[in-house]
C-alpha cells in the first residue's frame, strides 16, 4: 500500500507561481510512474504531467507544457509540480497519483492506469 498526500495549493493571481508537493509513504517503491491530474467542478479529470520514478521520462499535457515542471526527490519520496505563469483555467483540484511496476509510454496520461491517489489540493487562480 502507498499513501499519497498533496500540499501546496492555494489562492493566487494569474501570472503567479505555486509548487505542489506529493509526499509518498508506505511501501517503498523505485520502479513507479507518478503523475499529476486535475479536476475542475463539472469537468472530467484531466492529465497534467507525469514522470517515471527514475526521472528518465517526463510527460506533459499541451496546456501546461512550458509552464509546469514535474520532478521527484527519491530521498524524500516526494513528487513536485512547479507551476509558473498560472492562468485562470488552471483552477482545479490537483491530485497526485502513482502506479507500481512498469508503465507504457501510452499510459502515463491515463488516470485509470494509476493505482494510488492522494486526496487532492485546491488551486484557485484569480484574474
């Protein structure tokens, strides 16, 4: 079992930056895919970014490419999402997710491929 806890969300203005953190605990894993998804009220859960735990591969939604950066700290078992140049449309609850064992390059953006989810952290961007 893996437990994920997100933090770092808040209320900011357009153009500001935030860094989200996702602390993982429980069973230690090394070969795992981790990702960030977001969901706004009345909308489907949307892929944001993902990373292989080795850090060798990263993936981004087109809507955040160039603005967001996903990274991980193995020593701290923590996943990060650095969000720059935030836009109003980035407003959503952000969730981190993890999958143990391997992941196809075609699966990183698919929510159903992930086994563990955090409770989410709210990000609100005002104009």
